[in-house]
C-alpha cells in the first residue's frame, strides 16, 4: 500500500493514495510513491529514462535471471530461453523475475542481471549450450560446430553480470 498524503479536494482535506504504477495520461497530476523495493516503477518514468525493457508473452516458463530469445510466433512476438546449441535462439535480453508460460515477461535489453549465482567476479560469461537460459564462463563455452558463441557480459559479483550482449558467432 502506498502512502496517503492529504489533498484539498472540493474544499475538504482528503487522504489520497499515491500511485506506485502509472496507467498513463489518466494519472496526470497525481502524486507518486516508491514501490516495495524503495524505487520508482519504470512506468512512472518518461520514455528514454530508466531501464530499456519490453513486455512480451513467454512461450515457456522462465526463471529469474534467464537470458531470453525473442521470436515470431505467427506474427506475435514471444520470448523463450536463449540456447547456444541452437543458432536460432541467440540471447536478445534477460528477465529478472520468474514467469509462467503464457504470462507476460519484462525483458531487459541492457543493465545488470542480478538474479544469477555462483559467478566469479571479473570473468567473462557466454550463453550456455547445455542449459537454456543460463551462462557459462567464456573459457568453457561451446566449440561444437553448429552451436553459437555469444558473450553476454562480465560478472561484477557472485550474483550479477553487467550485460553487454555480443553478436553471436556460429561455430564451424
């Protein structure tokens, strides 16, 4: 529940709940509040400010931290786990929250993927060829012909990769 500051409405002092998420123009002029994490929701920020994201339907269940591939499903954009063993499943972004199949996923295209584990700071990571959506240290990346090598970024802690998606290279 957001804070309820006092407003003067029709000459009466009235509690009004501040918005945590914007519904667009209908919320013009309303007060805003921080969300449960103590931050402003992306919907409250102007276009071009904040995270570079898109909300896309997931075609399979995704775990928090998965690297994902956006693809065309009969004219509709959908998202699935990226997979270095399939050249058609390069990583386009990542998710920070788990979602079920057919649910909307917020896909991040840059920034910090903070939902990983067992990373070594300073190590460059690539898309994994054994576990879709996951990463592997670049030194252990696939060399199998027909697979792709795609660097996803550098670990800055045991749980975070600073994501810089490289163009995939198809192994020959």
